[in-house]
């Protein structure tokens, strides 16, 4: 990969590209958002259709707890994937299981899990900060380009391909199950399987995106693109494509702002995507007149 | 006037001793019923009587005690028209995309082949919805959405069609359009319709046989007889808990 980065650096020094392309971390950041935006933006319309916005927020918080657990078990600060994946998957599956077996409203149950994981994470964070610099932890909480490695990019690429392949295989079933569950069941779709399958895919997508967007802000990229796209879309195809376009635009804009003004990448992306949401809302309102 | 008094000789559905519990509550108790092959059998009863639960049991959507048997002869296809309220219209699916979801394996966002599109346009045409093919389902009126659900259920033609309050909340024109579709299908094809309805006039117009349900079977027989029972003491619309 070094030759790849060197080529961009040479082009930047020759004035063919913006000066910031001289730095490998900027190139890695661009590659990362080019993978993260279609992945999370593409998933977002299914997240909204399946009413999993709050669920995604709880998963982001669980990632923070997973990070602290991973670090306490001896994982390196820059790739504590074992702790994050393990704890997020456990939390996701537990939330679905309890939701399926309880008569309480789903958001109430998710609120219970969110409190539980966040409380545990904060308690463990005290122990972790004795061994690690809080700024290193912050990079996972809020996202940072500086910590993205080639290995992270490879993981992101493989996860995106895997999640995309499974989604394509089950897309119509997932959408029918979200729209008219009874017809899905009649068609032979396994509602329970689909519910667990989707939360596992969503969990994996969130986990591999954490370094870019951050644990506390990841919810925005799995909810807001679809919310913005809903203001403009006229079919499922347009819903998906606009969701991805909104996520991509927000990620690239956020990346640009974060490198220009040295603010956390996650925060800059979230601000960009929120701005795009209001733009689409205004455009949608004007079109409806 | 019970199910066993005049049981049809050639049933397509036979239910024996059906019991359904929801928690500690017994939603259906000791239901024994036969639905004759061909024609329209309506299920009536007050709100909370267990009509939709009975359909859900036939569809295999919930656990139950007793036995439900379906006697197939043709294509063994079961069509189902759910209540409109069961459709989440927040996703901007067009009418065509909605039909495609159950008819193609390729994800609908990748597009619909010309052959399938043509078939679905013909289907929409048969229900007077061809001009709304590219309209999101949220933009359809109640009657149009109900017709879309109906068209979805009858393609390919089912041997048995279950409908759950298909005209509830519709205006007169939409109800008539729906009834014409159903009557046309019954005339032209050999199928059995088992329908939940709240509308005595509609039941009178469409049904060959009627069952009055209130957690157990209250009456089962010819429409005139059962609707007489309804008029005598059973209001279909008020909620349960009357004295």
C-alpha cells in the first residue's frame, strides 16, 4: 500500500491534488469513508424500515463497553475488535431475544439495555484509563482518521462485501418482513431468522465503521441517510440510492472539514449529515407545494 | 344450527376442537367448523371475538390446540389478504415493487425484468390500478391499497383465499369496487373464499354460508339464518364486554 500512498503524495507535491493528499492517513480516511458510506447508508433504509434506530444507538454504546472489555482482556488499543464484536453481538442478540419474549414496548427494553451497557462501560472505563491514555479511548468514542490502519481498511472491505452479499440474497424477504410481516410468513420467510440475521449484519457493519465515525455517533450514519432520502425518494430504488448518496456526501464533506479544521471526523460527518437532512427536508417541502 | 348439523360433504377446511390461548386468556375455545369447497364462507362476530385469530391459526401463524386440516385438490395455493392496518407504508415501495417483492428473487432495487413487469402491469390492470403502478403505496387510497393486497393474493390463482376484513373503513364506492373484483373472481375461477367481515349487508351479498363467532361458535349456517341471529342479539361492531 505504501507505493499507492507515495503516488498520491507525489501528485500532491506536484500540485495535481490538494496538499492534504500528501499524508497517507488522509488517503486512508478517504478510502475508509468510500467504504463506510455505502455500507451504512445502504443499511440505513432497512434500519428505518425495521424500526431499529434506537437499537443502533444502543449498539454504539455497547461498542464502548466492548472496547473497555477488550482492553482489560489485553487487546491492543488500536484493534480491540474481539471485545467490541463479542460484546456488541451479545448485546444485539440479547436485545432481540428479550424483545421477542416480552410484552413491553421495544424502545423501553432497548432503553434498559442501553442503560445497562453504558453503566458497565463507564465503570470499566475508570479501570481502563489507568492503563491507557484517555485520548486513545476518545478516538473510538468519537472517531479519528489518525488511527485507521491498512488492516482496518481490509477488514472494512471484507465486511462490506460479506454484508452486501448476504443482504442481496435476503433483501426482498427483509423488506417484505418489514412492510407486511404476515405476507412474508405466508411466503415461507422465517421472521425470527431474518430478525436475528439483520441485527447481526448491522452489528458487524457498525463495529467495522467505529474508527471512522465513532461509537457514540455511529447511529447517525445508520439512521439519518434514510431519513434524508425519505424526504426525496419515490421508490425503493431511489430510497436506497439517495441514502447512499447522502451518506457519501456527508462523509466526504465531514472528512474535508475535519482535516481543514482539525475537529473529530465523526463529529464533522454527523454535522454534515444533519445539514443534508434539513436540506432534503426543505427540498421535499418545496416539491410538495 | 351448528357446524355438525349440516357439515359440508366436501370441505376444504376442517377444524376440530380448536383452542387458542393468549397468556392466561382463552381467545378461542372448542371451535369445530368445516368450510365447504367452492363459494364464499363469511366469518362474523363482534370485535375481540377471535375472527382474525382463527385466520391466523389456519395460516399457521400461532400455536393452537386441536386440529386444522386443509384438503387440497388443485394447486394447493393459499392466498391471504391481511387487514390494511397491517401494512407499513413508511417505506416508499411502489405498487409494482410491492408486487415484485414476492415474485422475484433479485433484489427489487436492482430493477424488475420486462417480462415480470408486463405480467404485473396486467395484474394491476385487472384491478383498475394500472395507472398507479409507479405510485408509492403510501400514496394509494384505502380502497386502492386494499385492491393491491387482493391482487397480490390472487396471483397466481389460489385454491383457498382468506380475507381479513377487506372492506373495513372503505367508502361505498371502494367497497363496491372490491366486491366486484371478488365476485368476478368467484364467478370465473374455482376457488374457496373464507372471509372475515363486519358488514352484514356485504355478507348477505357475497356469502354462501356464514359462521357467527364469539370466542366459540354461536351459529353456523345459511346467511339468512345466521344474520337473523346477529340481528336478534349480536351486534357485530361494538366491542366485547356487553352485558
